[in-house]
């Protein structure tokens, strides 16, 4: 089976991290997100993937060379790049990428920022059983007001698309979860070379024209990692074992809920936590509810809680990092404070004694530099 993975977005909601690293290449619990997604596709029988992109293409080529991808379980996928000259939107990009795959057959499409335990085989069987032209995976969320809501009839046929309904006014809690099975007839409906949205244009138009559009609800784990809150949430979920017992392949559980890659000892660590290779937690420093990438240094007196630190971060003595995301190589100066879902960009420096909080709260001082 062939798949198109949409990875061309700029990921503006995760800036400044995405100024330097495209969202699908950010680590999630110390594994590049796209690697998780390719592995999930391979586990469900996908053997050929077109990466549909335009933003920072060289970063993808460097990390996933065109040709073939082999995952940790030795499953192999052929990788093809479809680099758009201009952003074509989610439908235009699918058509463009499908042309690179040379398909005249059904394809699976997924957004490159979705982590899910969906049984893709079940979605394809559902699609077959209804002789659908397109089938959408639906996930249930507590607050659908930020999503495309998709009410269906009892057999799964789509009734309507309701984009971002006001809070409390959604007809259902089931939302478009960003994974689709599409027949070639859908690709023919997408105009070539134009910027077209699959959610806002292609699917609603198919509905108007009485095409066979279905949607399958699934209670499998699902999250879109594209906002700071959700990026932190996916880490909390992986640490809580919501996608499987181990947050990342190869980590070992040194004590209950304390996962370690490499040979760090559990001193200074409070469960749940994942610590990458070559980290140093010094003196009375404390790290809990967090994920540390490789070679992170947390100096004496520093506290890291409910946060995600990428590789090579330094948290200097007495600094506090809470509910925040710290990009690769960043330095949090001595006695500085980074809290409240702040994001520090790669190689940025929060100076000694600095305080970084999100703008909606009054900042006492913001002597942070960020790219
Ligand atoms: P934000 O800027 O934060 O909204 O993130 P985003 O740019 O990723 O946009 P969004 O989350 O709406 O996109 C959903 C998926 O479609 C992501 O996997 C994007 O990478 C992808 N995507 C969005 N627009 C395009 C496009 O024009 N071309 C391609 N190839 N992919 C796209």
C-alpha cells in the first residue's frame, strides 16, 4: 500500500522551534516524530511513502535520505520526495505527491503531525466495506471547537463538515483526525498546481456532489502535536504509558516510571521521567515529569518539572524550568526561571536570573534572547 505524508507546513504554532527544525523532525520522547509515523505506517503494511513538503526540504533529506527507510523492527519503506515549488495546501499537496508516486490506485494520506494508535487496516476494511471514494479517521476530543467536526449517519456516511464550531455548539465530539483513505477518483477531483485544502474544499465539495464520503470513528490514542500544550501533552502521555509501556524504543526502566537511555543513574529523578544518553544531573538538582534529550546538563540546585528539553541543553545552577519546551543547545542561565509553557528556541540563551513566562501573564523581566 502507498501513502502520502503531509509534512510541508511551517508549524507556526511551535515557533521558534520550527524556525530551525520542521515540526515532523522535532523529537517526541527522544525519537524524531516522523520516524514514529513511518514506523506506524510500515507496521500497517505501507511499503511506499511520498513525503509531501516544501518547507526546509534539506532538513528532511539529511535525516531521511530518499530511497529507503528501515525502522527499529527492520520493516522497510521506500521513500519518495515531492517538493512543492509553492505551498499547495493539503489537497493540492496530495495530488502533487501522488503524481510522484505514480499512483493509479488507492492511497493512504496522513498529516505529518498526528500520533495515533489507529488500526490502519481497520480503516481500509471500513473503506472497502462501504465502497467509499474517501474515508476519514475520526477521533473524539473533549473540546471540538478548535477542529473540523464531522457528523455522520449510522453507517458512517458523512453528513456535513463543521469547521471550528463555537464552544458548546458542535453537533458531535468526533473530529477529522487527519488520516484518510482515498481512491484515485478523489485525486482527479483536485485541480493540479493550485493551492487547495482537503478539509475545507475537497471533502465539502465531494459531499455536495454526492460522492461516497465516509468516516470511521476510533477510540484509539490520537493527538495532533502542533501546539505547545499538545507537544507537552504527547510527552506526558508517552511517559504515562498511554501508547505502550516504553516511551521510546531502547530505553530501560531503572526504577518504576524512570526511563533511561544510556547509563545514567536514577539519582535526582522523579517518575515519570525519560533521560537520554550522556545526561548529567548534578548535586541536588531535581528532574521530574520531564523528558531530557541527549547530553543535557542540569546543574546543582536546578529544578526541571513537566518539561521537554532537547539535546545539549544546559540548565545552570539554581535555575527552574517548569511546563516548558527548551530547544537544542539552549542555555538557561543560573537562577533563571522558564515557566508556563514557554518555548526557548534552539541555541537561545536565557540570561542569568532571567524570567521567561508566556505573554498573557505579566512578565517580571524578559532578558531572554531567542532566534
Ligand atoms: P501551523 O502553522 O502551526 O498551523 O502548522 P502547519 O503548518 O503544520 O499546519 P497544519 O497543522 O494545519 O497542517 C496539517 C498538516 O498538513 C501538517 O502535517 C502540515 O505539515 C501539512 N501541510 C499544511 N499545509 C501544507 C502544504 O501547503 N503543503 C504540504 N505538503 N503540507 C502541508
